[in-house]
C-alpha cells in the first residue's frame, strides 16, 4: 500500500479577504454603535435626572462639602446684594415652590459664572468686575437662575453619570468614584439648547424687571471681547456648547422684536459699594478656588 | 487623546509587521511542505501491514504570538460575533509549522511515514487581564522506519 499526502490548496482554513476590510467594517460599526449608545444614554440619563425632585437634588448637593470652596466672607455686602437680586429674579421667573437659588461670590480672576446642582449659582470676581451696570448683572444672574429653573445642572450631571457608568461597563473599568469625580465646583456642561433656553429666560426676566432689554446684550459682548483679548477667537460653533456670542446678541434682538420689547431704556447703575467690594482683596489667606479643585 | 494616538500607532505597527511576518511565514511553510511531501503524515492509527517497522514518537511544537492589529480586530469582533478571521491564519500557520517540525524530526530518523498524527493546542498567555493571545500548537505521531526482512 502506498501512502501519500495530497497537495491541499491554500485558503481553505483561512479567509481570502483582506484583513483591512474586516477591520474597517468592524471599526465603523462599533463607532456608530458607540455614538448611538452614548447619545441614548446621555439623553436617557438627563431625562431620568429631570424626574428627580428638587428636594432630592438639594440632598445630593449637600453631599459635597461646600464650606471650603465658597462664599468669600470678605465681601458680605456684595454677597447680600447678589442674593437680593437673585431673590428678585427668582420671583420674576416664578420658580416652583421649594426651589431656592443661592448666590455665591468667588474671589477669583476667572471671567465666568455658573450654576450647579442644589440651586447654587457662582459668580467669579473676574466677571463681576467687567459688568457695567445692574441690567447686565441681572441678565447674568437670570441666565444662571434659569439653568436652575429648567433643571439643567441635574440633567447634565445625570447624563454624565449614566454615560460614565456605560463606559465603565463597556471597558470593564471599576470606577467607583463616579459621583466624586464630578465635584460641586465642576463646571457642568450644558447643551446649546439649554443655553439658548436660559438666554431667552434671561431676556424675559430683564423685561419683567426693567421694562426694556437695554444692557442685556452687553453681557455677551463682554464674553466676546474677552475671547478676542485672549486671542483664542471663537471656536467652531459645532464644537462649542455655548452658541456664538454674535448669535446670542442677535438672539436677544430677535426676542425683543418678536415680543415688541424696547431695546433702549434707562440703565440702572450698580450700587456704590459694588466696585469697592470687588477690590477688597487683602484677605488673611487664599481660599481654595475652583481652578485648583 | 494620547491613548488614542498610542493605539493607532500600535495597531498600524501591528498591521505592518504582522502582515510582513505572516506572508514570510506562509512562503516558507508552502516551500517546506513541498519538500516534505515525500514523508506522508497520516491520521490513521493502523500502521501498514506490509513489512517490519521501527516505531518512534516524533513531535513538533510551535509557539506563536499574536500582533496588536489582530487582537484589536478580534476585540471588535467580540462585540458583534461571527468568524474571527484574524485568528484563523494564526492557527493555520501554527498547525502547519508544527507538522513540519514533526516531519523534520521524523526525517532525521529516516522514517518513511508518520502515523496516528494528533494535535494539541493550548493557550499560554497566562492569567493577566489584558492578555495577548499566545498559543502553542503541538503535533505528534508515530514515525515508522523500515528495517530489513
């Protein structure tokens, strides 16, 4: 008997297909899936979080230790002034029962202000210094209070947490510190639609309190000038969460035109102690500022 | 961002070098298979009955490592399921190389054929969480060497 091994043709046990074909199909497929998944999770998380009652949101906010970060007692008059304006605006915006907004003053050069969970809004000295009159300050406060009113901080936190849980589940990471990472003073990212909603509410409040919109658009001009000063220019609209400054200024005018509200009117000056309170910076010790947190 | 760049670099390096190594290996396998074809390897357990043979255990084993590109594709494939084509060539090469090494051993014994050929495959990548597949394929059989009547 004769034994022989026949010649076996290639590519029976292996695929003739180019490996890059398989690779690109899989890669595109998984990126698409990942995007759909992230969007769904973010949307679902935001939706679920918006169902959290405000009283529970306050409890969540209380989990963070505020004492270290906030409320410069160097300017009690200023803080009281900000709070009184906040209360006035809260009334004008008809905040739901039990929703109390607390204004905080942060002695830091950052040109920014933000709202976070538990109805806390934070104003940096850097931005307050640049405000020319009370109308602009009210616009700024109204914008941040509107974020609280529409539950933007908890929605944003909710989406953030759900998305990070999703990523952790996918990558098998054991990130047990999801809540801790997103601290109280973390500037939450709001979507462009959220910013626009708040801008509109700010315009309404400004009209309700002063009877005209003068001074409102100046807030966005401040941001615009600041960006130009920094030389950063405006980032491309698609990648920016805030609408372009020009668009926001224009948006203000559009609202005025649609509603028939005056864009000119008498500006209310800031109180006398305002500038001096901002200048009193000789504190015994530097408080922890948001940037280092 | 840094991690993304690192992954892209690793995947491209894995692709370039893995593909080069693979085509080189295949060329060498095909060439040596032709040479070794004079020495048949049979799965049959029954040795030929016409004559007297010395029997000896011969074996060939090969350890083959994966490249980053292949593991990356396999990782993606894990999400969707289906044929893991990227590993097919890896195992195919390993099996054929193991048989070739076994035949080489049998040839030095002056064998005429190898019977009862079997394969063993094992994963030796260890217990680490992010393991790169490293496999060992072991082929063994009974080499038959004819001796005078």
